[in-house]
C-alpha cells in the first residue's frame, strides 16, 4: 500500500500542465490583443472583453464553483472542463465573427474557473501532507508562466500563421491534458450531498467567508492579486526606457523563481500564512525603496517587489490545504480563493493606472505599501480568530 506521505509527482506535474492550459485561455488572447484588433477592427473597448470576460466568471461564480466541486467531485469536473476548453479552442480555430468569439469566451470562462478550483484540491491530494507546500507552490506558477510561454512561442506562431493556429495548438494540448489526467488520477468516491438551492447557496457563501479557516486564504490572496498583475503591467513603463524590456521580463520570472525556491523552503519550516506575510513585508520594503529610487535602482526596486510577492503567491495556495483538511473544505476554500483572486486581478490595474495618471510614478508606493500592510494585517486578524475559536 502506498505511503500517504509519498507524493505522486506524475499526477502533480500532469495537474500543473492542466493549469498551464487553463492559464493559456487568458494568454492566447491577452498576449495577441494587438493582432486581434487588426482581425476585428472597430471594436474599441469591446475587444478588451475577450480577455476580461474569462476572469469575470471567477468574480461572479468563484465560490459557487467551489461548492459544486465539493458536491460533484474534483476529478470528473476537472477532466470535463479540460475537454470543454479544448473543444472551444478548436471551434475558435475555425475562425469566428467577433460576437461568436465573445460568446465562446463566456463558456471558456466557466471551464477555466472549474480547472482553477478543482486543481488545488486534486494536487493537495496527490502531494500528501509532506509535499503539499511544494506542490501548491508549483501550481501557483501557472499564470505567469503561461503568459511567458505564449509570448515566446505563441506570438511568432500567430505572426506566421494567424491567431487560429495558436488556438488550434492550445485546444490540442488541452485535450491531451484531459486524456493524461483521466489515466493518472484515481477515481474518486463522491458522497451524497444536498442539492444547491439559492437560499442554501447564500448561506454557504456566508459560512465560507465568515470562517477563519475556509475564507482566510482568499482574504489574504486578494491583497496579492490587487498588486501583482498591476505592477507587472504598469511598472515597466515607469523605469528608464532602455530598461523597460529587461524589467518586463524579469518581474514575473523572479516572482516564479522565488516562489519555487525560497518560498518552498520557508513553507516547509514555517506556516504558509507566515510565508505570505513575509512576502507582503518584502513588497512593502521594496515599495518604500521605489519612492526614492531612480535609474537602475528603480529597476531593482521593481524586481524586488515582484520577487517578494512571489512568496505570497505560492503561500496563498499552500494555505488552503494547510488550514483545511478535508477535500470538501479545500474545494470550498479554493472557490473563494478563485473569486477573490479574480476580483483583485480585475480591480488592481485600473486603480493603479488611475493613481499614476493623477499623481505620477510616486503613486506606485502609495498603492503598493498600504495594500501590502493590509495583507499582513488581514492574516494576523484571521490567525487571531483561529486561535480564539480552534477547531
């Protein structure tokens, strides 16, 4: 019989690849948005909806998805969502009018949400208690890495053969991912649960967000997502022009590297919650440095912000299995994490852009510093609640 502390790394990497395919649903449009503007001219702001509508599903249905996964089973929903996502990409590769593309992205948003909610449940089960922090940190790298891969390999493909070629490749890889998971993931036993009803649904949402165990990872994660996508998007435009390309490339890569190296080591010795707080503390210190930095020092401050927040990134995912032992509770906590993460990703960039337009580059410190301190305070408050009401 397999030791429960032994990690099934084949399944873990297969799940991580599935996460890359899910993040590719964002990247396959976001990275090539200028090319799509030429494909569908005259759409203006509506073109941006082809990206944001996918994340919008997480804002509206994130916690609901967690409740559905808890009832229906993470494995079957994960595989079904990947099949649906692969088929949708295949349809998009046929060449669609703009309105049909937008409609397909709504459906794609549901598939994406299902994967990012079911995945942490499955990866925690595959890792076993000893390796959960490392596996959750690996999972947390999927978003930034997918954008990097599409930028390096997908953009040249689009320029040579058009967007449909990229979408066809994405669809094929997503279907391969579904097939692999169908083989490597053991079948699950889903216990009977009461059906979802509107009144019960609202009560479940309140229960999740009131709980310092279920809701704590999500409430910490929103502070990270408010900052990270915003600074990676905006900060390269605030450094000297000759350093913009280097800064844009280094910020997401350093975040991933710190998360996978230092973050894993810290989470093995300290709690995931404390690791997240250390990341916010480093981000706050780098934001203060930015206020006085110019030239190369500004690049250093920007990279230090992204690198420090890499600790908070992985630790936020690792906190889900650390604070919640059952698969059902992990599914519900992961749904809340997806919901708060989608909300933060959606709000952070426009808030930062608005502040910079009004106050200049110093607004970056005014934005990042209080949000980082807020993330530390939120985790302290939730930890105090857990200490006063232990399970």
